């Protein structure tokens, strides 16, 4: 209370509001005027003169002397005690009694009892009674239950700490905030002293030792052993749950490690084939295609002579780019020419052939890579396994291969089927039975007519491009290099562009395959721009770079992936 008291504003320098006569305080309007009032200052004991101003306001003034600086405070303090003694009653402050018992694990059992403010009447009351400990409260009252109530009046000085601790049942009434109008109003001042003014307890066994408090304390104390047992059982359950969770996590990790070992054992017979797959899917196919084309050049020239067209003007319907056509050992023009010449070119419209027939001609003309056929047969053998039955066909695969590997494996049958479906889009074939048979729509002469028309269009575009280039060269001078050098630079640029484009396509395909397999995150390598399944080792399995990060495979990420890859350095 001392800090609060120190922050209070200073009281107004008022005249003495009450005069003292025969041990009692009187208001100026209740005594005779002038010296006849017989009152003196409660502070300095100088006689007072009762006066009335022109405005009709009564007041006391010191006789033949300056106004007493402490007269106001002392008069208010004594008047408050007089009001209490005359009324024989007071309103007690409210009080919260906290009952608390320590338990275990830092827990406590507690309950708070709230007692509202209430009015008590005095059996007797005295002012300034000296107690056995030598301290003197402002008012000491005896209550009906034979308990003593000590009241302190705060006007300028709060109760000192030693006094508040040494005296039991001490309440303090704060009158330091009362205005001049309230002090001079007898009814308002009495209401403030008895009930309305702020008040609080220092010590109060009067309430703390009530039978109700004892009963609640005993009930809480009786609950302590029960609560301790409950907390101990709860702690045991928590520890058991924690141990169970740790065991489950350990078992999960053991199962994961066992699955990794099992996958490694299952992959071992196919490691060479999988390394070939990884190589051809990443960078190997870019150079492999050139070597195949060079190796197939004599046979391609023989086909061109037999079908009577120039090798440089190879028909587009026998040079269709098909996804993962590397399953065949030779250039795609060889096996596509064999299929086209044997089953389409010399057949009448309406002729029906099967994909199996086309595959037989393709395998005879180009052959199939053994490791690709081995992986294809492995995947086909696992497609009907129980763990694949609940998945869409596109998501089915071998359990010990990654989604990217499963997505990259393709059978020769599927490659030939893709080629035939692309011929359907050109109007050459029609699919009779899905993925089984096809029907020829165009005759040989119609096909060659379309080829000649296409070649004329290509030639016309080349002529226009050459004319435009010549025009620019004439306008800009020698900016363009020589033809051979320019063509070489252009070829190198196109090769680099195709290389980058294909690598970006691989990255997008990897991400979509991982997401389609049900994974929400993937490992993205900032060096080779490839996506892989997250692994405990923070390393890219393709280029062995440590510049990797985990990405979330959201719909927005997959939709904008290609564009963002193109914008990356």
C-alpha cells in the first residue's frame, strides 16, 4: 500500500473543516458564530472562529494566526473515527481465501473462497487503544462473536508494514481521495466512511478461520492422497503411451529399413538393366539416336530405292517420334518402314491387322534391347499382383522400383501401339479394337499423293525461308556468317535446345509420376533439375550432387513446373 500511497495527489490546502470542543468534532454550521463557538484546531489547538461567507458558506478560521497546514488532515482523520464510534457499525471489505496443498510433479490442489463485503455491528468500540504489543490502531471494536476488529483510517499515511503484520483483523479505509464537497457534506462523508470508500484487509483471521473455511480446508486435505494417486497413475499412463509411441516409431523404422533391404535384394538381378534405363532416360538417348541413324544409313537408302523416294525426303508417316522408342535396337525409320510397307502401303482400304503382327515386323527389322525386354517382362509380371489391383493402370508397377523407373519402363508392344495410334491421327488408320487391331483407311496412291503434297509444302517453306535470309543478308551486309559455318552453329544450337528440352521433360515426368504414386513430396536436384523420391541420404541419385531440396507436389507446383524450370539458370 505504501507505493500506492506515495503516488496519490496532494490534498487541497483547505481550512479546518471541523472544530474540536470537549473531545468531539463539530461542523461550523452547528456551533455559535465567532469566538462563542468554543472550538479549537484539532492539530495545533489554536482557538477557532466560526464564520459565514457572503455566499452563505460556513467555515472555521484560526484566531490571530495563520492557517494550520495539517489541520485539514487531522480533522478528517478524527472525524472518521468519531463517525465509526457514533454509528457502531461498518462494512467489511471483500476477501478471497486461497486454500492450497502441494501434490506431486509440481502440481497443487487449490480452491479459492470468496467472501463479499458485509455490514457488522459493534458491541463496543474505542479509539486509540494500546494493545499488548505496544501498537495503537485508530479504532478497536468488539464484535458479537467476541472477536476484535481493528480499523485504520488512511488520509495521508498508510499502515506501516510492521503494524499490518503484528495486528490481526486489521482493515484500512482509504479517505485520501475524498473531494472538498464530500468532506463538507455530513451525509456523504458518513456513507464514505461506513461503506463506500475503498477498503481492504491486511490480516483477517476473522474470515480465514470461519467454520466454512475449515470445512473446505479439511475436504481439500482429505483429497490430497487421492489426487496424488491420480497424478501418479496419469504419469504412468503418459509414460506408457510415450514408450508405446517410441516402440511404434522404432518398429516403423525397422520395417522401413527391412523394406529398403528387401528392395535392394529384389533390385540386384536388374541393376545393370536399371542403370541402362537411367542412362538412356537422362542423357544417353541424345547421342544414341545419332549413332543409330548413321548405322542405319545403308539400309535406309535401300528402302528409299525400293519405294522410289529420295532418302533426304523421308516420308513423315515412316518417321514418327514415339515415346521411349529406344526399346528397339535400330533407328525408328527401319521398324516403322517395315510395319508400314508390310501392313499398310500395299493393302486395300478396309484391311484389318493386329498390333501383334505389326510388332513381329518391327522386331524382325530392328530387334529389341534385351535389358529393355527384361524390364518390360518384369513389369508385366507384376501388373496383376494384388497390390496393383487397387490402383489405376497408369500407376501400376513393380513394388521395388521407383515411380520414375516404373514410368520409364515400356514394352515394345506399347511403342508399336503408340506409332499406330499416331497414324490414326494422320488419317491413315482407324482403331478397330482398342489396343488390339487397326483398319487401313487410305490406299497406297493416296498416301504417296499426301507425301508429295507435304514435300511440296516443305520445299515452299524452305524457299521462302531462303529468300528471307538472302533479303536480310543483303540489307544487313556481312552480319550472317558463311553458309557452312552458320549451319553448323544452328545445328549445335538446336542440339543444345533439344537436350535441355528433353531434360526438362524428364523432370516434369518424374514429378508427375511421383505425385501419381501418392507421394506428397519429392527430392529436387538443383544441379541436374531431376525429381526423385525423398531418401534419408541428402544426395541426388542421378548426378550425386548435394544441392538438393524437398519440394511439395501440389497442383500449382505441377502445373507451373515446366515454365519455372525454363526460367531457372
